[in-house]
C-alpha cells in the first residue's frame, strides 16, 4: 500500500502561514487521490481537504474554504496543504491519507499561539 511522510509543521503566531508537504512512495502516485485531516488536541480526526487524480478537482471542509489550499506535484510525488491566516483552533496534528487505502502518514504538528 506504500507509505506517506508529512512535514512542514511548526509553531507559529495567529495570522501566519504554513505549507505542509506529504511525500508518497511505493504506489502509483499520479493516479491516487489524497486527503488532509486535522486532529485537534482531545478531539476526533476531521477531514480538511481532498485532491483527486485530476489536480483541479478538490474538496474542502467548510472551515477550510478560503483558508487552506490543497495541491499536488506528481513529478515530486508530493501533496501540499497551504495554510493561511492561521488561527489557534487550527492547532493539532495534520495527517495525509491516501483515499480508498489504509495508508496514513505519521502526522505533522501545527501549533498556533501568540
């Protein structure tokens, strides 16, 4: 089923931006669809955004619309999540998931605090 490795998290202030990356290996990357999920402290993991094999076909949760942008670079086997105007409620671990497979990354921590 391959593997996914996320990176790009960190500690930032409200209003800052971050770009998360998810590198895939061991499966046909260009034909796969991917999602980002957010797990806030003490809460369930929730869907943030999805990108399909057609890069222009994307979906967002209501809270992510206009705030986060998902994209992909098939030559680099990478999916991105551009996060702007970060808020304290965006704090948590962000996971990358290969849709329709039990393939998850280990997560990357984002902390938004003043």
